[in-house]
């Protein structure tokens, strides 16, 4: 089974212009700055240089790309937090995490200013909490057990800011690097933002997940995709991202350059992508201890029973922690 | 008679066996298409929580149906009494009927406070039109000669309603009811799918969503099975009701 | 004629859309008399019945009839269609006029049973209209008409849809009931034979607009039976009626 990747590599060396592997990568939302690194790698040809012809398949409000991965319809999947991966392992779905592009999960709760929600503890008393389906079945459960949030306040969030803007006492979910920008644009006020990561939700985010048999049979392909994606993120954050922005606006016409740039600034400011481990080991870095710690927290929150998930199967570390992109970052000035 | 009953049961059993065989022989993974045996296992393992959701979906479906009956019949009576009111309001009813509930549901969820009320409203919108439309026709379908007869014998309006209009309308109303039964379930499920409500008061649609998000495909199928059962139950109940009320006299219940 | 039970005086009836159904119709029915309106389709015979029943109002002229004096059960109507309530049993159908007048089922039962016996359907009291033949349903309709012991019976081509044998039997039944109860009858038909067999007077009508153009008296005494039907007088009567009909057409 190792002859295939070897042959591929040989072919690559022999004819770099010809051997392009077709790869589909599905994201978990419409194109936004939180996907910037991947679009960058497409826009500036990094994927192509690594012999990959990558198609990015965006997610969206009613779209659930996740079943496509085990079904073989896509090659790589972006997941928002480790809970999805824990579930897959628990249910015997043969997928595995190969990289964690975000060191911090930007999942946040936002609230109106001046309503007493400046402290995180006050959020649980909000009369209305607008949470979307995905969150309802994952981190909301953790909020209930660990921080005392109640189902009485829960209302479905359909990705429409209207109900939140109209009700000063309401709180809603969002990405700390995205929704606050939209709220400021539409509602003309700066919302209070509480990052779940700062209150114990210690998961990695924007994880790259793929099938177990892809890792087994095409490890070289996986490595190339991970490396090119890491470089894409370095270029997006620290280099010239105008082409990537243009590509994202093409995929999501409602997005604007101003929103994208504001989002990038927040990502850097909050250390979402590049902080902690990634500063020394490169973007995408992961370690076992962090995954185990997060799992233990989720067990405490009642989402899983101890030992229900074989953590060894959740992620493989063979593709990251190799300092990929660090010198590029230095070259670009890394700020 | 026995063959009548045996045939659908045999077909059903055969399909189940075929499904099981297909999954085993083609080695289809359980997270893509679970075998019926696995679905049933999952159903029994999770019956406690699934039953609670089942009850909720049933409540919404039946609640919406009752409200659809009440609303549909009342509005139909008003329409039957006044042609001008009918002409004025019927377009509203039609608009409500043709607008897909998938599109309205998010809006309703924004405007209506209680999620349960929003779900009831969505299911009601879908279910009430057949009852309204059929009952209006039914009320108007009273035999002209019988109407003359009632006039001749100086029937009071109440007698006319009770002894002539209501029985005349009954077959049409029941036909509408049969349609609305299924629609009510679909409306309740669709609305909940859109709402994606989690939390205490949730129905089978939420459980299906939850299972899909957590990649628990056998559980999805188990919840789906309960939904299908509900639909079949509703259908059979109305068939029985129709037979009871119309069996002796209406052409639609003739045995041939 | 002593005070007629039904009287139309110079009655016009024009419908919406301009159709002149009746023009200058004059007719009278004496109490207990059997009068037939004979004529082709469209000559307004049914309109006359509806006016006499108070189901329509004339455009001009005067009408006097029991139904217009707002007394309850004096007029009965038998339509060409049996017009039974399909959701009710035979007995409940016959009960209807009494029920509408406020009588309970138990209270009315003896009269219902008697009416059914008159038309020979006593055993079918609990059957549903769906289970009966056309002729039987018409008999139920007649029983319903008779249950209130009306003084005036209006019949609009009631036997047109039945076969000849049933028709003749029902002709006999109507005459028998009339013999027993003594009601006046205004009968509409376009069968010369029926008119001849049943009536004391036949008013021949012509169409467009409807009006009475001839009157034929039939002095044959009651009760009338097969004897009359097979006699020469009957054939002559029929001939006279046919001639009058043709004359009305011309």
C-alpha cells in the first residue's frame, strides 16, 4: 500500500506541472475571514504548487457538510470544535483530525452594552439566548452544566440578527471575529463579547478532518494539504490577502472587504489562529494533553461518559508540529 | 379478506428483509445506512427519551389538527353564510396555503414568543386549508330540493344547519380531515426542523437533527421510524372515523 | 267552485335573465280535487308548483295557496328526485316534517309507521336510502309527504324516472292515499296516460311563455283501477289530451 504515494511522489518530481490531485475541502459556513487561509492557498497558487487542485465547498445556514466526509463525497472537512470529532469516534465513524488551524475557538456569546451583561456570569440570566442548531446540541449543553445556563432562555437562532437587535435583553451566539462586526454595521453599536474559550471551552477550532483510510493510503496527500493550508494562513494573516478576499467575496457576495479586514484584525488581536503552541511549532499545532483536558471537561459537563471516546483515535499528530511556515512568517514581518 | 390484510403486511416484511440483506451483503457502514435490526435496537435502547419527544410531536400534530378543525369549520361556516366575506377573505387563505411553510417558519419564530406556539401555528397553517376549502364546498353542496323541502316545512336556521347543512358537509369535511391529518404532522416536523429547537420541549424532528449533528445515524432512523408510525396512525384513525360516520350511507365508503 | 284551495290569477313569472316562464296564468284547484298540469318541457309547469308551494314569488298577479297562509304542515311536495337525506334511515326521513314541527322521534313514530305502511315499506323503516331501489325511494318520498296529513299535495313529475310497471303501481298508491285522506293534488307530468288515469281535470299548458291553453275534464269516478286503464273511455281521454297537446304546440 505504500507504493502508491511513492509513485505519486516520483511522478511529482518528474513532472510537476502534470500531477495535480483533485481535492474537495468543505467548510462549515459561508466564506468569511475565518476561512481566509484556505482561500489564500487557492488564490496565490500554494495548493497548486503542492500538486493539489483544491475546490472549497462552503457550508451555510441550512447546509450540513459533515456527513459528506464519511460518505466519500469530500476529502477534507473543516469542523468548528473537537466535539464533532469526539462524536464521530464515539459512533464508530472512521474519521480523524489532522490539524488544528485555530488555537482558540472564536465561539462567543454577545450581548447589548449597558444591560448588565458586562460580566460573563450575568449571561445565564438573560431571558432570551439565541443559539443555532449546531450549538444547541454541543456547547450549549456544556454551558448549561458548567455555567448554569437554562433551557428556558433558549430560542432557535436562524442566523438573522433581527431578534437580537430588537431585544436589548437578548444574547446570541457568534464568532468573536465576525458577528460583532456585523452587529456594529447593522445595529450601530459595539456589542459585549464573551469568548467561550476564556471560560473553560478549551477546544481547538477550525480543525481539518479527513477519513482514516485517506491517512492510511495517501499520507503524502494529507501532508501536502496540511502544509499548503498552513502556508495559506501565514500568507493570509501576514502577507497580501487581497486575492484571497476577492475569492471569498465571489463565494459569498454579501461579504465586504471592510468586514474581512476587521475580522483579520480581531483574529490577530485575540490570538485565535496564531498563539501559544503555534508560535513555536507552526500554525495547526496540536498536542494530546490539550485534547485530553478538553475531553475531561466535556465528561464533567455530562456530554460524554468517561472512556466513551477512544482519544487515541480522535487526532493524529503526524502532519503538524513541524514548524512549517515559521520562516515565511518571519520573512513577511509576522505581525 | 385475509388476503387483503396479508398482502400489505407481506410486502412490508419483504422490504424489511431486503433492506437488512442489502446492508449486510453490501457491507454498508452503519453511519451511512443502518440495518433495520440496528435501528430497532437503537429504538429500544433510547426509547425513554425518544418516547418523550414522540409525545411532544404527537401533541403538536393533534393540537394543530384540532385547531385546524375548529378554525377551518368556523371560517367555512362564515364563508358559507356570506358570499361577500368569502370573496374578501378567500385570497388570504389561498396565500397562506401556497406559501411554503419552510419559508414562513423562520419569520414566525421571530415574531412569536413561545416556540411551542410557533410550532403549533406553522402546523396549523399547513393543516387548516383543506378543511376550510372542503367544508365550504360541503356546506354549499346541500341538495337544492332538500333545501326547498326545509323551507316548505318552515325549518328554523338552526334546524337547517343541524339537520341539513352539517350532514351534507360531513363527507367533504372528513375528506379534508384525512388530508389535513398528514399535513399537520408534516407542518409540525418542518417547523421544528427549521426551528431546530433543543431543550426540554422538543419533538422527534429535533431528535433527528440532533442525531444528524452528532453523527448518530441509527438514532436518526429510529426517530424517523416513530414519525412514520405517527403518520400511519393518524391516517388509520381517520380511515376508521370515516367508516364509522359515513359507512352506512356515503358512496365513498362502499365496499366494492 | 267553493273557495279554491289554490288559486292563481293572471300570474306572470319572469326570471333573471329575462326568461318569461309564465304569462297570465289562471287556474284553480278545489279542495280534494286532482288537477294535472300537462305540457312539454319548459312550459312552466314546475314553476306553477313552486309558486303554489311558496318557494317562489310571482312577478305579477295574485296567488292564494295554503303555504302562503303560513300554516305549517298543510302543503307537501314530491320532487322528481326522491330527495331523501342519504345519511338518515327511511324512518328518519319520513319523520323529518314532523321533526321540523317539533315532534320527538318516539312521539312521531306511530304516524311514521302508518305512513310507511301506506306505501308498503313498513319492513324497511331502518334501511338506508342507499339500499333501496329508485321506486322504493320514491315511495319513501311519498310517505314523507303524507305523514303530515296535508290538505294539498304538489307532485312534480314524480314518476318520470321509473319504469312503467312501477309507475302504474305508484299511480294506484297515490289515488288510494287520496281516497283515504282527501287531499287536493296538483300534479305535473308530460305523460298523457298518467294525466288521463289520475286526474279529474287536466290543464294543458304551452310554452314560451307558459300559459294554460286548454282544459280537459275527466268525469270517471274514483276509485279508478285497471278496469279504467283498459277501457275505451281511457283511450278516448288519452286521444283528447294528445290532441289538446298538439294544439298547444301549434
